[in-house]
């Protein structure tokens, strides 16, 4: 059953709710909606006075200014955290899609070179494709280099065999990137469809968790009722309903909001690879597929995993976001053409040229100047005096 649910309609319905229910729905959907100052002031006023817990009977409620500032600070922290929790997998998806495109271009260019330039038949290429994911490049490269040093193969033969190894490497990396993309897409979906939990809302609001359940149910019922009424005005459902079921409007609400564009964060460098220069160098190597395979997976995990940052428990996503933002910028700058990729591949598979033996220079006696001779004679004289003594 299709329903015409839009972000604008959701916002209109939320805005029409009483302030208590409006505040509750906005907190549940905090990663998609800002909390107004009116909502913050209401939560501050609604908090129980802590002085009652100590047996006091205050004549009037304490000033809400301080409480409102604390609520606003907690709203900011949770909102930033949930935004970045969604932004991190979104950046992974963006980077991996670009990386897959570049890796596919390199693999297809290598296949074209092998077929057109080096005369490799299609059967061998298909066999290499099938064994690409279990192949070990180093045991194949070492004998190849030794054979080149012993002049047992020609330069063209070396390039062909070395390019076959590189062809398999790009196929393996493409598959690895695709697996990472699938995981990132799942994480992005989970992050976008997870409203705030009850204990998180109670922490922001500053009320006991036990008093939250009733308010939450009341707010959800009123929101869903108002939303259904709005939908019936614009797109009434047939009566009676053939399926006997109504759509899950809360799930549809979250699904609709999850399509909103991701807000980009402004984050600073936080210590990956110790220096920003070292991080950028590794990111460029990753983007160009020139990072060794043994170092590629640990580096990807390093720039994407969540790690608590010292002194800032809310910033554990920002650490990864910084690196992924820089990687995305590097991908944008690359924009390689097939000609560029072909040139880089040929440069990569070229054998190391043997160094020619340089002729040894003729040995000639060193001539000292008069000053040098005088110093040498003085040193010889000092040594003779020491022997006599």
C-alpha cells in the first residue's frame, strides 16, 4: 500500500501538536529535527526540582536559566552524535563507490592491455579471474624478478606476467571494496532508522525514566492520529480496506526522513597516523591502489572503526569522519582517464633496469698544499717528541 508521506507533511503534523507531545516527537527524531528554544525552555521548566529530594520545601521553583542551558547543551551533544553516527557510514559509501569505479577502470584497462598488447588469450584471462581471490602475488613476483636479473626472460615477457599479477590484485581489491560497501550500507540504514532510546530522552529532558513511558505513548498516539487525518484529507484509503491493515505510519515516518541528505560535519585532525601529512600520504596510496595488500585492510579499519577519543566521549565518530572526508576529496581530484591508468600500469610493471658498472677512477696521489704540509710535519714532530719523553 502506497502512501503520500513527505517530509513537509511530517513537519506540519509535528508543529501542530501540543508542546509536550511536540517536544517528545522531536527528541525521538532528533537526528532529523532541531529542538526549538521554546521546547528547551519547556523541558527546563518541566524538570522536577532536585531540592525536594533532600526534604526541602522551596517556596518557588529555582531559576530555569541554568537548567535551560544544560538541556540545550545535552541536545547539542546528542544531535551532533547522531548526525555523525549517520555521516560516518554515508562517507564510507561515498568513498567506496568512487574507489570501486577507479579499481574497475584499472582492472578493465589491465585486461585490455593483456589482450591487445601482450596477446594473452581469453581462456588464460578467464582462468586468472577465477583464481584471483586465492592467488598470492609475492610467490609469483619473486621468481619473476630473479629470472629477470639472470636474464632468463625478456622485458616484454616480464611485463606480461607482472601485469597478470596486477590484474588479479585489482580484481581482489574490487571484491574487497564491494564487501565493505555492503557493510557500510547496512550500517547507514541502521543509523538512519534508529530513534533515540528512552534513557537518552530522559537524560536530555532531565526527568526520571519511569515517568517517560506514559508521555511517549501519548505523544506517539497523538502524532500518528494527526498524521493519519492529514493523509486521509489528501489521499484517503479505500473503505473497507481490502487487506484489513493500516500502514505503519511510524515506520514510514522514519523511512521518509532517512532519505534526507546527510549534514556534513566540520571536524579537526585527531591523531590518525600521528601526523596529518602521514595520513594524507596513506590516503593517496589507498585511493590509487598502491598501498600494499597487507597494509590496506588494517588501514581501512583504522580510518573507519569507532574509537573513544580521550577527553571527548562524544567525538568517537569525528575521528573517522576527518579521514573519510579527506579521502573523498582525494577521489574527486583523481578523475583518472583510461590513458592515465594505462600509463601508470605500464610504469608499475616495468622491470627494474640493471645498473651498469661504473669505471673505477684512476688512483692519483693526493697533493697537499704548503699549509697542509706544514700541519702534517708539525703533527709528526709532536709524535716524535712524545716518544723521546
